[in-house]
C-alpha cells in the first residue's frame, strides 16, 4: 500500500477542512482527532472519514465556524448546544469544561446536543486522562443495530470510551462499540448513555434518539446529524489515595498473566493501540489503500486542495 | 416447588440476620435487598444468598452493627469506609449521599471500600431512579473470569447497573454482569469501573483489586471480602428538558418494534423483571426448590431461628 508521511496527511486534512470553511484552529483540532485514529491503527476513523466531514460542511449540515454554547450549568454539570460545529470543536469545548468541573468539585458531566460525529470516543476520554483524571465519552449514532427479537434497526453502535491514568505515563484505555457483536447485551446497555442526547422528533430540545438519527452516507441530504454526546471527567484523588499505582498494579497483573500461547501475551485495554501508535510515530508514515488515495485525489480536485503526496520509493 | 408467602420469606430473613447480630433496621434493609431479587425473578441473589451473609456475620468477616463513615468529600463526590457492614447498610449510606449530592450539584459519585456483597446492583440504581435521577451502581467481585489469552482467572463478573426514570412511573433498568458471556469485551471494560475500589495487597487504603479478592465459598475463613463499590446519581434535569418523556419515547419505540416472532415482543431493558415482579406481588408467594428450603431449615436450627413455613396445599 502507498505510504504517506504523517505531516503530509495532517497538511491535507487541515487544507481540506479550511477549504470548506473551517477556521485554522478548528481545522487543526479536527485533524488532530483524525490523525489520532490513523496513528493508533483505527483507520476507519481517520482519513477514511474526512470526506464525510467535508461533504457535511459543504451541505451546511456541519457549520465549521459555529461556536458551542453553554445552555444550562450546575456545579458538576453543563448542557451545551454544539450549534452543529465540527465534532472536534464541540468535543474540545465540552471536555475542557468537564475537566474544569472535575478539578473543582470531583466530577464534571457535560452533555451536548446538535453535535457532529466526534471520531474515536477514546480520543476524548484521553483528554481527561492527560490531566490525571478518569475520562469518559459517549455518543449516540445512526441506527444500525437490530435489537433482540426485532425485525428493524433501532440502535446505533453508541460507543463508550474510558481512559484512566496509571503510574509513569501508563494508562488504561477502553474504547468500544456497544453493538451486539461487541457487547452481546447492547439492547440493554447501549441506548441511554448519551445523557440529554435524545428527543422526540416532535421538537424537544435534546438531540435525536438513535431511532430518529439520519443515516450516514457520503452524499447525504438529510440535514445536520444532531447527535447527542456526553463528556465526563472524574477526579480519582477524590476517592482512595494512590489511584495511579493501583491502576498500574492492575495493568501489570493482567499483562503478566500466564498466556495460553506464549507468543500472544495477555494485553491490557489500550495496549494494542499504544503499541501501534508508537510504531507509527517511529516510522513517521501511514499506509493507505490506493483506492482511498484516489478518492482523496478526486475530492482534492473538487474542493481545490493540493492532493496528498505519496512517499516515492 | 414448595411455595412460601412473601412476608414469611421476609420474616425468616430478618430473624436470621438479627440472630447473628444485625440491628432491626439493618436486618430489614438487607432483607429488602434480598426480597427484591426473589420478587423480580433473580433467585440467585435472594434467599439463595442468605446463608453466605449469615456465615460472614458469624465469622466476623461482616460486622452487621458497623456504621459506614465518610473519609473524604467534595461537592460531587465522597469516599466511604464501609467498615465491613452489611452490603445493604453500606449501599443505603452511599446511595443516599449520592442522591443528596446529585440534587445539590447535578452529580453524586460515591465510592466505598470495605463493603460486603450488595446483592443485585440494579436494586441500588433504582434507589436513585425513584428520586427522579439516573442511578448507577458498580461493584468488583471475586475473580472468576479468565481474560483473553490468559490461563488464569483474574477478573470478576463486576456488575454494572443503570436505572433511569421515564414518564408515568415507567423506567429503564439495566443490570448486567461484565463477564465474557454477557459482554464479550469484559477484559477491556470490566475492571476499572469501581472507582476507588482497588488496591495493592501491600496496604493501600482502597479496597482490593479483583485479582486479590477472596473467593466466596459458603464456609470461608478468608476474612472480610473488602469489596470496592461505587454508587452514582445524575440529575437529568441538568441537561435537556423533558428527559422522562424522551425516555418513554425510547421505551415505547423499542417495545413497538415489529418482532420476528409475534409471540415474542421486543422488550425494553428491565421489562422482564418488571413483569415478573408484578406477577410475584399479585401472587404473594415465591417458590423455592425443596433442597434450598432444607438447607435453610438446617441453618435455622444452627442459629436458633424459626424455620421457613411453607404454604400448605
């Protein structure tokens, strides 16, 4: 597969987002989000999704200049209107607020309506982890899952992410979809997590319930996704002392469990992404399928951006 | 199976707990917890567990006269020492505090160390739901689960429960174990939930990590379980208005999905328990296996309590 330098991928993402109206800061923020996915090996959530965002900006389903706004606030909570800004814009606004609140009163729990797709949920949980907090992120999503006994799709993959700090920069990162395949009980567990992220179509002020969310096609003409998301931060220092050491003890216990196959060591949650991320950064490049790069070239021409330059071998 | 009146089961539970030193109020609280399980059809967590609690009280692993104590507190959080009191004693203390905090600042997040088995996690989430809040409850548990790739058990079932109010007394109740069978990704998701509920054996002040927790045998001589538990309440009124109506819209949408088999309607989470609970209360009795009643009779003799009286037919 063709190889592209990380800085070139980032350049292309930022240029593309700016070409459809994103301010420099928000183009950079959104590129950060997508680069994280491609760096840790979740290619489905990186460059692969750029064209969706670009199209949503062009159709005004996403408003990249919009600024999120706090609608309601209490000591530990906030309810935010994302005003259909880019997912990264809403995510940074909400998680920064959750972090601030967690530092003030132990927990910060911020929910957003009218948000856009926010990429890997784990990326948001990690923002809190970097501040020494436990981070949580949830989002609803388009209905693709068929509940038990049902003929019809009604639930999304509704991802759940959690990140917690351990000692010496180590961490636990959980990032999972709540669909049947991943969870087996998604019908029971998947739907109610994005607090404040649900509404009747008839005009409540929350975001849409999953069964009312638009599909996510490349060329969609269904208006803003109006997603409901939730960002939370919890300060572990408010509970038993020594959290990071106990987290490390767990991580190390799991990693040192005797494996069934000695060539397959037991992994702690997040280890796989951590290892791939380190390798990607060391290598300095990502490989993309030729077909994906061709699609990006077509898009680049369409929006007047310099196409991705592949590393020549 | 022999049939026993609900009030007779409750009488026996209360008498038994009082016989091993529980004050009237705590015997009643703990009987409530066990009765809830038998009423909604989770017989594994009802009378079936009584002897474990009785034995733990007798061995002093559980101290039924102990009073939980707040060790650390912030606006939205508290860290509690359960002092090895009965699970219901610690649960009521912590969830009451979480509810109070959620009413004050939007979220209440309370973790306990040195707790005992607290029965069905859903019972605790429902305490917050009854107050119009979203309730969450987590606990760690004895290691019975083998993580992916590992030869050895290292994780527990670590239950997770959530309850949320809907309109006109309707509700969503999720109560699930995080073992592989139930969740498929338990290794990633199951372990870090009980905040403050983990420690190195070497003397941290949190409770034990799952890999350090004693097994739970009927005749155990391993001292207090020292479980870590977490009780949280979130006020939905701090986010988008109309939460209960939106929750009802979700519930009704799910229940009205066209089923594959018309004799098997799609259920919303908690529906099954709700239906069984209504039927049990209408009937006024529970059926137990003869063997279980014989074990209870032996225990009754041992602790000097009047045995369970079966309904004569």
